């Protein structure tokens, strides 16, 4: 069986993250939009996170108040190139800090 292409995997990941975030009460005041491989999370106070796929590098990039992070797919996990942290762990930390409420992504 062939593995899906990078654009398909990245889009599936962004869609899954969007669905999880939309279900969280802690983020009820955030606006989430996924358009053309770019997931934007905007809070009422103006803080914004952007997740997008970078096809040339085969990565998902995150821009957040913590700064930029680049995630590569390793063993079916999106891992930060610099820190080794998984994408969902980083999002959990950043979103919990912004919202002031516990955010948990599985």
C-alpha cells in the first residue's frame, strides 16, 4: 500500500487539528480558519497562531507568540526540528498560555 503524499498528510493533519480545537471549550472565543493549507487561529485580543504546510521543505510550520517552529514527519509524528517536541505538545502549551485555560490535544 502506498503512503499518501506530503500534501495529503499535511492537509489531513491540519484538518484533524482544526476539528480538535473547534471542540474545545477553552477556545470558544477563538476563530479558526483552514484555507489552502493554512490554519489560522485568531483570539479576541488579536493574538494569532498560523500553521501551514511548506511543500518544498515537506514540513508544517507554526508561527506563534513563542516564535516560529518547523515540524517534520518522523515515525508518523510531526516533530520540531530544533527541540524534538511534537506538534500537538507545542500547540497544547501555546494555546493553554494564550487562553489561560487548560488545552489538551491527544
